[in-house]
C-alpha cells in the first residue's frame, strides 16, 4: 500500500467518526514530514519536545539501533503525534524518544551500533557516513498526526496525557513478527499455543512467551557453544535461516511437548522455578536448559534415572555459580556457558546422540 492510499484511508476513517458517539472537540489530520524539515523546525525553536504531559523518556542503545535501522531501511516508524500552540509551534504528545534518537544521531552524539543489518556502518557517527546515506536519513518521511482539542486547558492536558500513556514501543519479538514472517515464526506460534506449554502457567500467549520458545529452538538447533554473546542476533538467526535448520526440526513438536511432560514427571510440581515454595514464576534460563536437555535425551533413560536427575538439579540450585548463571546477566556468554555446561555435563549419559555443545 502506498503512503498516499494509507493517508487517504486514515482521513476517510476520521471523517466517518462523525457518525459515532465520540467527543467532537477533538480532531486530527495526518501528513508526511521529512526528518530534515522537522529538524530545521527544531533548530528554529519551533518544536517543543518536552511539554508538561510528556515524560522525559531515556532511549537505550537497543532502542536507538532499532529506530535508526528503520530509518535507514525506510521502514515506517510509529506516528509522531503533536499539537500546535498559539504560535503554530509543534508540541510533541507522543514520539519524543523516536525524534530524540534521530536528532541525537544527526548531532553526532552516538555512533551506530547493534543493528540487525548495515553491519558495515557499525561505529559510524552521522558525519562519518557517505553523503548518500546522510541524505537518506534527512529525506526519511515521518508520519505526523496533528491533534487539535477545542477545550479548556485542563481537558486538553487530559487528552494529551491519555494519548501519550497508551503508546507503547514494539518489543524485539514483536518486530520479529514483521521482519521474519514465515514458517519459522509459524512454528514458534504453534509451540507457544500448545497445551503442554500453556499449563506451565501462561494465561495468554504473547511476545514474551514466544521469545521463550525461540530461545528453546535456538539452543536446541545450534547448541550453546555457538553462542557468542549477542542474544538478539542468535535468536534472529534461527528465524532468518530457518530453511537451513529445518531438517533438524522434523519431530520438534513431539520432542518439545515430551520434554515438558518429562519435566513434570521427573522434577515434580513447578519444574522451571528456582524456589518451589514461593509463588510460581517461570525462570526462562532454567526452562531452556531443562527442555533442551530432555528433548535430546532418551525418555526411558530419563525416567529410569529420575531420582538422580531430580537430586542433581536440587544440588545445582544450591550452587552459587549455577544460581548466578540463571539470575544475573543471563544473556551473557559466561552465564550461558556456565548453566548449559554444568547441566549438560551431567545429562550427557542420558542423551540419545552426542550433543554438539
């Protein structure tokens, strides 16, 4: 769909709302504005990024990377919602973090880092970029939504706060839905929707639960020794190169569900929790080492040695080094090598095939 069709559809939708029972003192219009033009407005003092209803949101490195990569690829960012004061200056209602990330990069306040693509631009400040790339950033079109409220100041403030508070940035897993749509993501969804997985305690299946599944698949396929410290890249690779790994997954649904059933049979109630006496909470790091190991193991051997396995896990859960690996900086290479190494050294004798660490 072209931008013009998108905008026309949006405006038509606004016109039709006249027939609905909603306040008529709030209107809006949508248009596109190039980064260069918004930046120039900011330089002229005609853009207010910090109105009283907007939180001073801090943008971390991961969020900056996602924003700048979208800009470089021409992928639309969520709308910038603003209003105008009596002097026609823009006051940002929602989108402060996105604008700050772009403007700060243009002002050479940070280099590009941690992006999914454009690895050749890692470490580049804006002034270091080739001219055509700088122009691409300047010409990137932002979707601007101008909201007008014909009310008393207090009512206006309430409307702006309401708009701002319902805005929520996409998580990395939600972004994967768009970037890696296909058979790999469909498998993740199927596994996340299985009754065996939901019985762990998930009332609903969302992006967090799907990422737990993706972690399981990634370590099952590639082994923990192939992890080099960039967790998002490690998970993305599983989806991006799904065809390459597909031959290893012909019976993965059975192995996955059986690994969960085995965990309950062998380890008892709350098998993926650090503390079985407290309110149940899934520990994702514990979940992945148990399910991956059981998926690779002989069911009969595991059941025959269930007491040994249960006792060994209890010992591990009293080991400071192991506890640290499933609770502190769990994405670090050290933590992953520690927890998988300690658990798999014990589980190796029950595995059906030699596991490539």
